[in-house]
């Protein structure tokens, strides 16, 4: 079988897809179908409805076993062996230089397994070998060389791998390295793999060696969760393997092959995405996104492709942040806005950590999420400042109008002014919130102080004039209405006192500070204003 340089990725292969029910009869499914194939010009990849139609029938959770490796390394033969199929019934096997497998093929009938008490449909995938002939250089860049093996494994890890012990959005990928025993040279399979993945010294900074090291690093990413396995050659006559049954094959190979089946079964797990198993129906759009990304010119790096899939997740995380912030109801205090921002930011990042693609290449997505959240937060800061200024200005204007109204009371009352003053101050302190509060608070204090000083000055003058007018009214009432001589005399004494004695012996200031004046003020206040009676109204 040549070199068994094929990695078997259980559950991790990203080319798995499935959709809803199709029209194929069960008997028609006993064959291989293409699911990803080159276009006519061999420059781009496209989905094949033939393969998708076969997978549409699957409604149970799906797991996948895919084989990747160089062309003519026995991948298709290996899959047939794992499925216990002959070459004429299973995947096409080629012995010449032209590869038989173009693109990615799936065996139409999944293998039903019971995994942890659940029925799981296991799909077996065959991939085109590296360096196969019969295709253009552009197409070869998309499917064939060894860097694509690195890309495939790296993407498998990025999209499905998570650190054990953490919340997982995707089931960890399993990698099985399969090497022909003849190449071991006395070493264990794991030693062989470890040596193959060691970095090559590059003191001269050769770019090609750097590329090789990047490929090895990418493959080594999954080393902690991989398995190495060796197989002897089935028979020395490689071109006649399809014509042989198990009795004609090397007994050691048959034994190791059966052990390999058990190993593959033990590491096969249903595909888990965001905490739940998937059938293929939910994965069609996912596959289409991958092909769209691959078909945009050159194949992108793993990191750039990860960013494509993280775009929708970033939008969801940003939506979570904005919904949390929108619930505030601006304006609010700066401290509260900061606190809610931090909570919303933590929630958005927790969601991103749980759902994002890319264990190793999500750095750009994290930075982008942070930048977008900062932009939204700056907008909230500006909106909060605007709403705060708008609200505080409204309350300030209301208080200013209230103070102006109190200045022109027909029956001036210090008690009424003080009640309005306190009400205005309390409503401002209660309602004016946010970053504009401090500046408006200073304006409010200055305005209220000025209004109080002006009112007190006008209050004394108005009260004095009202008392003079009141004394004259009492003179008229005492003489002409009730004709009560004593009331008239008292009113005349009061009038003469206010108009002559106070002006001759007291200044206006000394009058207002005189205890007698305070008695007059108290009496006036009792008459004109109380919580029950307001004569000014």
C-alpha cells in the first residue's frame, strides 16, 4: 500500500455536511458520492448535489471519519478496509499516477453506532491526495500540496478544538497518525510522529524552511490529543490488493487492521457545536461559507478564514452588549454607566469565548470585538452626556421660572418662597443625573442664592407697603363701614407710625432687623400662607 501517510480525523474534518431528506432509494446509497468537487476549469471548488442528497436523509447526530494524505498512499483502499468493502463496491482505488479521487467523497450509507447511549451516524470521507495530477496549478494550490494538509488539520483544531475542562462550543478533534511499519526503522510510531513534527533549525532565515516549520507547528497543535498507529503492508503486490481476500493478505496486517477499526471506533464522537449535536442539515450553510472563502482567490490562512466565521459571532456578541446597555434608560450616573458597560462587556466576551471559532487564531476577532465595544461605549457616553444636559437644563429652567414667579407674588410670603425653593432644589437633585449634573448644580446654587437675596429685599419692601395700605383700609372700614371709632384710631396710629416714626428714627435695614418687625412678619405669614390656605391664589 506504499506509505500510510494519512491522518484519520474523527469528528474533526471540516468538510462534513448534511441536509434534509432527498429522493435517493436506500439501494442507491451503497456507493461513494462526491460532496466537494472542482469546477470544470479546475480553479474553484463547489458543492455536489449528488453527495448532499445522500446526506440529506440523515436525521440522527453525525460523526465523521476522514482520511487525508498524499496521492497513491492507499487512502481509498484503507477506507474500504475500515468499511469492510471490496474495491469494486467501495471507494474507487487507483494504481496509476492519475488519482481516482477528485475533491471529497462520502460513502452514501453511514455506519450506525451507539455512542454513549445515543444513535450516531458515522460518515466516511475520502479526500483527494496531495500532488495528484490532472488538474491546474491554481486548483492544486487549493487542494493538493502539503501546506493544505497543515491547513486542514489546523482548521479542524480551530473550529472544533477546545481545552479540556473548559466550556466547549465544539467537540475536540481527534487525530490518528497512520504510518507504514516499514518506515519505523526501530522507532515507535509516536517517536516517528514527534520527530517528523520537530522544527527545523533555520539560522539563515530561509523562508522555505520557515514555511515548513509553520506547517509542522500547525500539525503539532493537535499532538496532545492525537494517536499514532502503524500498519504493515497488506501484501508485496500492491497493484493486486483489490483482488485479494483476507486469507491472502499478511496475517499481521489483518490483525492490525482490525485493531485499527477498534481504535477509530473508540475515538469517533458525534459532532458537537455550541453544546449540541448536529445533523448535516444544520451544516450546509457552514460548508458553503468555507467554500466561498476558499474560492476567493488564493486560499486564505487559517487565521483569516477563522475571522470570516467569527464575523457572525462578533455581531451576536455586540448585540448582547448593546441590549444590555440599551436597558439602562439614559441618562444615568457616570459610575452606573461604567458599571453596566463592564458587565455587558464581560457578558459579550464570555459569549465570544464560548462560541468563537479558533483556539489559536481568534486574536484579531478579540481585538475587533474590543474595538467595536469601545466605539459603542463612546457613543453611549456621548448620548448619556447629551441626555443628561437636556434633562438638567429642563429642570434648571423649571426652577428658574418658579423662582421668577415667586418674585412677583401679589401677597409676598417668605414661607411660600422657601417651600418653592426647597421643592425646586429637591426635584433638581432627584431628576438631574449624569455627567452634566455637577456643572448644572453650580449654576443652580448660584441662581437660587441670587433669587433668595432678591426676594428677601423685595419682600420687606412689599410687606411694608402692604401694611401702610392695610392701615388706610382699616381707617375707611372703621369710619364708614362698621363705624367703630376704636378701630379707626388704631389704624391711624399704625399708619402714622409706619410713615413717620420709622422714617424718622429707623433706617430701612434696622427696621427689618427689629424684634417688632419680626412679630409683624410672623403675623403676616400666618395670615397669607399655610399648607391649607394660600391667600395669594
